[in-house]
């Protein structure tokens, strides 16, 4: 009697990856390329943590962050979930100023954000915690920028919704990479090298992953030349 051999990783199985919205587009494109190369299905879910945490606690194989402190906070908040020994850094992304298309307020420098009548949107979390302050402090502009912040949001999804629905926002100090997802409603004003600030993109396996070997393969793909080229396409360096 013949016995059908079941492959170690059937195509009906799926590798589950979770993290914030910032690196989501790059992660999803990497997942597609990885699946095309290995036939291992990957499902990437991104956005604010409350959106996916419950599901991730049940089936996550890989968790990524939008900044190093984000993954550290996740590990602290959910002990026993992440295998910290597998944590690696992927690629960095630079901060910039996003303005409205055509730059109607003629914002060209960080100091321009301190001018009267400039309305700044702030995301105070989701990889951007303290981002503008770290940059503004280099030019002694913290107070001037703070007085022009008219809306502060807990995560980028809320910030994007506000940017889309309230045209009174003129500027947003965030990652230049967000322009790749918001090309129709933003324009990038880059910062000079002396003011440029970067944050990382960490990734790690979970302790309870059912597919740890395949998860390692996915992380190795993220670190590959092909993975890096995809991240560069989405605004990373």
C-alpha cells in the first residue's frame, strides 16, 4: 500500500507577518517576490497594532517594526512573544517634510515651518515619536515648530486620514517614504544632510512560530539584494 508523502510546508500553509503600516507596502511586495521564488505563501498584515494584535498572538511567524524603539516596545509589552535572538535590522529611512502638491505655502526649509499661518500635522507615535523634535532641536526651532502644530495623532493611519480630509494642514514632518503611498496628495521637501534623521526597520521571528524555518528564509530574503531593491523602491536607503 502506497502512502502519500506530505511536504514539510504545503502550499496551503501560510507564513503570517505583522507590523505597522509604514513598511507595509515594501513588506507586501517582498512577500509576493518571495512566494514567486519559493512557493511559500506569505500574508502580511500592517497598520496600527490594535488592528492585528489579537490575530498575531494566535498565528504570527514574523513581526516587524517601523523603528527600532517600536519593536523594543512590542517586546516589552508582550513578553514571550518575540524571539529576540532572531532580531535583525533591515534598512533605514530618512525623515523629510511632506507638503501639499505644488507646495502652495512655499515651504523650503525647516525654519519655514515656524512662520505664522503654517499649520503642521504631527504623528506622535507609530515610529515618529519625537521625530520632529529631534530634527528641530538641531536648529533650535523646537518652540517655533511646536506653536504651529495644530493636530497631533497617535498613529499614521489617523494622520493620513486627517491630511486627506482637512486641507488646512500645510506640512507634516514624517518619513520621505510615505510619499510613495501618498503621491497624489503630497510633495517632498528634503532636509539637508546636517538635519537629516533616520530610523531603522527591525524584524524578528516569534517564539511560537509554526513555520520558523520558512520565517528565517523570508527574513533572509528581506536582507537580500532583491529585498533591498524593493525597499529602495518604496523610499528606504
